[in-house]
C-alpha cells in the first residue's frame, strides 16, 4: 500500500498526517517530510498516525530521528492517535514511554 503524507501548518503547530504502510520503501518519504517540517514549525510537530496500517523498524527509526531533530531545534514532537498497529510496535520496542503520545480524542 502506498503512503499518503499530508502537512498542515497552524499558528502553534505543524501536523503531519500519515496514512498507509510505513516500511523500508516508504519511510524515506516520511523521513523527508518530518525533517523538512521541523525547522519551519512554530512550536510543536504532531505526527498523526491514526491512518497507519503497518509500521516496521525503519518507520520507527524515522520517528526516533524526527524526535531527535525536534529536540535539537527546541520543538515539541508528539505522536497523535497512533493506530493499534503502531501502538503495538511501540510497546514491543519499549518506545511507548519514550515518545510523547496524544491518544485519539
């Protein structure tokens, strides 16, 4: 499945909405979007993962890299509404407590 990435800039945050599978083939696209958005973001970078059906280790590595880049640029980096598939992988990798996660509202 292809990956769909949408970026929405707001006054206080940038939201990157991701839908599809984040894997070895699609994670570079997500990486580029995240790393380009962070320096330009107002204060927060929110990654909406509610539409992600599958994520592998390369996708998780992309999220970790995004978090590190956000810290370097003094931005808040959070994961919003991660799907069950994403939550399971983050818990398995013991990263669910490393990321700031905002559940679905």
